[in-house]
């Protein structure tokens, strides 16, 4: 590299990249698959948000954010986009949060979290 030339990054380092895409362990509206998570999400979404953030070693205020959903989705190779993450967390906040927590629980049960 010559002096004065900007450094151009060709590839970004990636963490947790899976060779093939995967899907969510449960659907967005599969509340009955884990009633405890669903009830917590309905009656105390802030508590559930903090649980999700804690599971991912992040700040408690980030649990239900678009960034958290996007981070999780990309970490586990789940298909989707930032736009879809935004729509899910904005229009279906509690369902999105419950889906994220159910997925964490299931992956933890499979020793894949």
C-alpha cells in the first residue's frame, strides 16, 4: 500500500456464519408452542426484552430492537432483511420478541446457542 492511498476493505469479518440459510425455530404467531414466553410477552414485554438482551449479552434496553433481531438473525443464518426486521419489530413488537425468545430457548436446548 502506498502512502496517502486509502485502505479499501474487500471482505468484512463475519461471526457465526452458517454455510446455508436457516429459518426461525417457530413462526411469528406460534404463541402456543411456549405459553410461558407468550404470557411474559403479553403481560411484561419489558421483562422479556431484558431476558432476550441478557441471553445475548447486550444492554437490557436493546432486547426488542431492530438491531437485536437483525444481529440474532444474521448470527444464525436466518433468512430475512433489515427491512423485514424493522416491519416485524414495529408492527408486531410482542410477537417478534416472543419469537426471538422461543428461538433462543430452542437453540439453547439443542446446544446450538
